């Protein structure tokens, strides 16, 4: 096992029997094998696409398989044994597709022909051939670091793509580009310029994927509306839905309607309470708890059933709530019931069997639902406030939260922002400060919750529209970025911002280990990436540039 894909990795990488996230070495090794095989799938699928052929089953399996390898998603070794076998079958199917299309299959990269086997012992023996450190001595840390930048960005894009796909939205062009970049990585490239260019191509791809996901969410559930979301529980039986999957949340609401179960969102699903179709269900009470890293205390205190729909799962056995936890989609933990058919009745029955909340807690609410449609609906008002100097600066403070020291930087920065500024926030990073009273400007809350991490698309659209109306570039706006990095979705969003040419992003609280000083130098030189430091120093530097 060797893993550096997220911030919680040990210094120098997780090279232990159990990683910081709780992932065992066996599971980590099988994830490496699965990804190596998937690069081979794309090597064939990309050549087939160039010859005008695609296969819907291959294109559907690809983002799902990649998604299972993200941080805090799937910890179940048996699921990965099955996934690798399916990936090998998909690779054979992609090869036949390419052959049938008359594609040139000469000079294939190693992942296209590599045979890792299918049994546990075979996969264990094959794992070193798929591990990162295999390439360290040969290619050097900077080359491997840039390959990882593109690879982990693709993981994030795959997750967003899978969220859109399960809602019925996908595009052949997106799948083709995903396969193309994956096929590029399958050749283990060493050219630094080409790797930087392909990393930006990942950013462009992810921007398109976030656009598709935005269309899927708003097309099915309506545009988010400004909503006072209840943050405290009400008396009654209860079911908590965590993760990111709005489709699963809707299904749970439908299946639990009229059964006497109150439904709560958790973590990144808080914005679900602002979509018209979802908030129309009276038993969607509000949000319970905070960001993913607090789930063990949140879930332990929650007196009902819990469904984890996507990434951000951590060890459920430590606090003793494993007997009322269920997984869905790409998520897995050995011994935890997995709902694979969208029949959530076991979770609903479990909720009914639990004690539930005995009494209403005093009501506390926070405003949310400030996605692009809402903000642009008052664009004239916002532009007028900017023109009059009532709003002098805007800050985008958010991203993926985590447990490492230094995370309170984002809380302290938000509270330190001038009173004549607006703070746009998204992802679970918002839980650092979204219950603070930061006031308003002419009735508009200073903190505008744009939504989930993928709703960076909304924030980008808002910034682009404001810049267009003011006749300037996005980098000329008094808009400042403080991005909380944790895992691969955040990497994908960062690459999308770099693809758009957005500069002076403050990134932290620590930088990814795979960014070597040489690679970081490239990013600083080209995009003026700024590691987060002292709040007052960083704030002064932001305001200086306004």
C-alpha cells in the first residue's frame, strides 16, 4: 500500500496496513489494480471512439469504477474483487469494439494487455505493478506528481459524471474525452509540458461534467430557492441521508412518505433542502450535523437509521452505529448492508425500529439556496450595490473540509472579511462558519451558500456574469478565492478553475503531497497559486489586489 491521494495521508504517504482513512492495504492495492485495468479499458475505448464507435455499457461502468477508488468511498475488498473481474470483461469488450471499428491497435500501452488475475492471491501479487512507487525511481517524483494531478482530477470528474449519469444525463463527447485523457495516462507519459496541458484538459472536462450535473439536478428537482434550512431536530422517528446523491435522497423521501419517518440531510446533502421538488416533502425536516469528519459523533448521537449515498464514509465500527448504517451507490464497508437496487425499505424499517428524537429542539435555521439562478435573478441589485460601493469585495471560501489542524483558517478568514463584502461558500467547508451571524448588506445575507462542491459551476457562472456586466475579466473582479483542499473532487474543481485562467487562489491548509516543489513552482509561475498562511496576512494581500 502506498497512497497520497488526499490530505489525511500520513507524511510521506500511507504505506501501512491501514491508512489514515481506515482503508486496508489489501483494499488500497486492489484499487490501484482496478485503476490500472481501467486505464487499459480507456486505451481501447479511446481508439474505438476515434473510429466512430462507442459502447454505452463501457461508458457507464467507467465513471462508477473510478468513483469507487476515491477517498472514503469503498472499503469492501469483496466488492473490488468483483469490480476488477468486471473491468477485465469491459476491457475485452472495448478491445473487440476497437477491432470491429478497424482501429489501429498497434503500440498498445501496458495497461491494455496486463493480466493481474482475478483471485485474491493473484491480485495481491499483481498490486506492485500498479503502485505509484513502481514509477518513482524510473520517472522521478515531479513526473509522477503531475501524473497524479491529472489522475486524481479524473477521479473527481468521474465522481461528478456518475452523479449526473444516475440522473439520466450523460454525453458521448464527455465519455470520449475521459477515455482520451485516461489513455494518455495509460502510456505513463514523462513530458512535463504535456502533463500540465492534460491536467488543464481534465479541468476543462470537469467543467463540462459539472455543467451536465447542474442541468441534471435543476432539470429534475428545479433550481435551488432561498430557504431557511432547519439545523435542529424535531420529535419523531428519523432517517439521516449523507453523501451527495440527490436522486437517492428523492427516492428515500418517496419511499418513506406517510410512514412516520422524518428525513434529515447531512454534510454535502444540506443543499437538497433548497430544491423545490425535494423540499416539497413535508417530512424533509432539515439538516442534522456538520461536515464529513464529524460524522462519527453526529451519527452516534443520531437516534435513527443512516444512509451513506456517496463519498465521505469513515469507520462506522468505532462508535457503534454500524447496525443502523446502510450504504448505496459506489459506497461500501465490509459487513454493512448495501442497497444496490434503490429499495430503501430496510433503512426505513430500521428507522422505525429506533427510538427517534423524544422532543423538538429549539429551532435554529440558516439561509441556503444561493445558486446561480437565485443570485443572477437579483443581478441588477448586486451590480448596483457593487457600483455604489456597498459591496466592495467578494470572497469564495469553501471546498472540502477535513480534520487536520489549520482548518479553522477558513472560519477565521470568513469572520475577518470586511463588513462590506459578500462571502460565497460551497462544499462542506461551509460548516466552519455557516452558523455564524455575519450580518447582511441591504437585506442580502453576507454568507451566500451556493451549494455542494460541484456547485463550483454555479459560482463560476456568477463570477463570469458579473465580470461580463462590469466589462472586465474574472481576474479583474474584486473576487478572492480561499479553497479548502482535501480529496480528488477538490482537485478536479481546482483544475477547472486553472483551466479558466483564474489566478491567485489561496489553497490549503496543506498542499497535496504529490505536488513536488518543482510542480508547485510550475503552478505558482503560471497561475499564482498561493498556499494559505496567516489569515490577516492573506486577507491584506487579497484586499491589496482589489
